[in-house]
């Protein structure tokens, strides 16, 4: 029996068990950097499989599986494990037991698939060569991003992987499908916090005040110049002001107005040039209108960039495992993922797992109260992660 056949056979045999794992995780979600029970549960699963592990970044878990000739190649497989502050609206037996917390982005799926892949790789370790590093990472949903903390603590060293793979649920992709994309995949994400201050006063005497509402309004419009007149039109980028807070009544000009927003880019050089432009525009307009300004840019996740050589290898491996018609191309997304920290350090491949089933009514997007998956995706996800871990050789 070939290795791919063996992996498919074990994925089918263990699918029900890891669906149960997913349901346990889904019912017991934990927010970013608070994944203590989740981490303990993963550790127990690895102990039962006989997989040694270490703890990083507080709740992160890193397991090591050695096949034949362990030093010949090292491949990392990553899953995130935090949930979101969302009240679940699904009526399911494994609904979240924690008010206001839900696995609405599929991290319970990612973790279950990686645990399933670990089980398969351990059982077949005399049939593949090299070492697989299992990365169960906290805090993907919240700055500074658990990936950055894992890297800080040495997750990409001792041994250093030559490549890393990450899987993510795709609620618009049908069950039984995977999707990949080379090069730019997801955007960087930076948070904008702008505070405008000035002398407040009576709205009937604006000449005696600094009209912070007017200053902020000019800024909301002017900041769009960053995109419309400074960005290369061939470079995807987004700047959105999403919060305008100031004032509390009809006849008072407030002394302070706060703006918040997000800036997204696909190019790291343009990203930081844009930061300079944002500061220049906010300072220039505010000072010209007599206001004080505090412009804070919280630098978030970098772009997710799929190494072209690794992507090509992963795409071919996926077609071998899944069949030609089950592998598609992922669309470019302006959403962000802290997998970008890994792909900035070593060759990375971030790909999508189809979880949609229209017939069953499973169509809700991530980060919504009704998000769910067709759980047959677990079998596919654990199998493809095991296959990538066992077969990828890229040293791009």
C-alpha cells in the first residue's frame, strides 16, 4: 500500500474520533492568550500518542515527530487555537458553553486536523523520512499575534524547519475541495488610533474654539489620498476609518475627538511608506486648523506570502492526494493572518480547506454567530496535513 493510501485509510478510520475532538474544543472555547484548558487538552492528546512536546508563549504547544533519518528534512505544520468574543447562535449539541465566546473562525477545526495528522504521522513514522514539528499556537486573533511570540521563544529553531504549512477553513469553498495561491495571499493589518484635541466651547461661538469635529471630518476624507493618490494602482491596499467618537450634545464643540481605523497592504515596502503618509497628513491638517494631534499606528501582522516554489510543490502534492479536480486557486484576500510572521522567516504555504455544504445549510462566513462546518472536512484536513508533513521536501 502506498503512503498516500495509508494516510487516507487512517484519516477515514480516525475521522470520527477527531470530529469528537473538534466538538469538545468547540464547546469549550477560550479567548486569545487565555487558552489554558485548550493547551492542557492538546498536551494530553500528544501524551497519549507518545509525542514529546514543549511549551512556548504561555499556552503554545510544540510537538516533535521523528520518522526515518530525522535530520534529513524538517517540516513544520501549524494550527491556531484561540476563539473569538462572539455569542454563538447555532442550535447544536456541541454549542459553546461559554457565554460570549465562540470558535467562529474555525481554530477548533485547525487544531483537530493537526492532532489528527499527528496521530497518522506517528503510526506511519517508519514510512516517511525526516522530522515534523507540530505548532499549536495561541492568540492568532489579537495583536501582537501568537505567531510572533512563538518565534520569539524559538519555535523556528532546534530544529529549524525548511518549510511551514498552515491550513484554514474556507466557508465559501465546498466540502472536499482545497485551494492554494502563490505569492501574495493575505494583507498586513495595522490599527490606526488618532486623537484630535483643541479648545472646546459653545457651538454658537465656533470662532472661540478649535472645532475638533471639523478637523476630524477633514481627516476622514483626506486620509483617502493615501490610497487614491499615493498607492501604485497595481498594489492592493485598503484604508478604512471605522470609528468616529466625539461630542455628546447639540450645542457643545468637544475638546477631543477620537478616530479609529485599519490599514491593509500586500507590499511591506509600501506598507511602511503609507504609515509615514498617514502621520504627515494627520499632523499637517490638524496643525493647520489649530488642533493638537496624536496619531498612533499599532503595527500588526505582516503580509502572508506563499513561497512560489513551495506552493508549486504543495499544489502538486494536493492534487496527488485529493485528485486534480479537488484543488482550486484561492482568491486574494485583504484579511490578515499572523501566519505571515512565519512566512516572512521561512518558506510558507497557507492554504484553504473547504467546509461549505449548501444542502445542509452550512454557508455562514467566519466571525459570525452562525459559523459552522460540514464535519467531514476533518477527515480531509487531517489527511492533507499528514501528507504535506510526510512528503514536502522544498528548501526554497
